[in-house]
C-alpha cells in the first residue's frame, strides 16, 4: 500500500515536534539540576563567608591596636609586625574571595532561572 504524500508530511512534522518536545524536556531537567547544584554551592559559599566574617571583629581590633606607619607609633600603639600584617591581610583577602564566590554563584543561579523561565 502506498501512503499519500500528505500523510508522510504530517507524520514527519509530528515526529519532529515530538523530538523537539523531548529535547526541551531534557534541557529543562538539565537546567533544573544545574540550578539545584548552584543553589547548594551558593549556600556553602555563604556559610564559609559567614564563618570567616565572624572572626573579622578580632582582626579589625588587632589592626586598630597597631600603628600603621613608623611615624604613628606611640607607647599604646606599637608598629605592627610584618607577620601580623600578613595574617590580617590574608584574612581580608579570604573574605573578598568568598564574597566574589557568592556573587558568582548568585549570578549563575539568576542566569539558570532566566533560562528556565524562557523554556516555559
């Protein structure tokens, strides 16, 4: 039996539409999975940042108790030792890096959510 050309065209369109729908569903599942992973990484980065920031008060007090330059040295505010200065700088560098990580994860999550919205 010969299938009319119109029937073959309809079947081909239906198959293409079904394939497109499956690709969209697969893409949606992948984006949802990536969004969940990004949310987990964001939560971990925020927790690390919060933990690091808890010690900031001690580092700020330590920095304030020392003179920044030799000219500012007094009996109450001695010149900060190089190892102490390096320790303070490392602490605040860790905070800046963690803040950058949080911002990056927030941006990625926002982008993934935008992509999911466009799929719907």
